[in-house]
C-alpha cells in the first residue's frame, strides 16, 4: 500500500504530464483535419485556400462533416477557422454533405476516411 504522500506525488506527476501533453481544442481540430487531408493527398494549405475546384471542395466538405461527427458540440465558427471559411459556408457544406453522401464518389471518400482515420 502506498502512503498518502506518495499518492500526492504520483497525482502531481500525472497532472503535470497531462497538462504538458494535451493539445488544445483548436490543435485537436487541426490535427484531425490534417489526417483527413493525408488520406486524399491534399495539402492543408489547399483546403484553406480560396480554391473552388471540385476535388478540393469535396475534401473540404468531408472534413467539415467529420469534424461535426468527431467533436460533438463543435461550433460552426470553430470549423470555419480550421478550413478558413465563414461559419455560413460551413453550415452550407454540412447541409450539402447530407445530400451528397448518397453518391458513390462521396460514399467512397467517407469509407476511406473511416478506415484510415477513425
């Protein structure tokens, strides 16, 4: 059995370790988005760019959908900061994904992300 003093020291070490090795919420969002971009060989800078090409837009839409799915309670403006879009564009992307996920190309993208990221 450990003494109270040993317990307090161990607890302090664990708290210090956790505080030094935890990521902020924003960092968690960015890291998750980067994992998705790696699945599709797209650079995060391309996702944040003003580029409206279909390939980039579809990956951006999938990132938005998976951020909503992974981080319950995430705000639209927080996702907007990750993909460099206004919160209303994020809402539109989420709604568009709900419609587009019926198509095989989007289904395949979702399947790839689920296999490699989750």
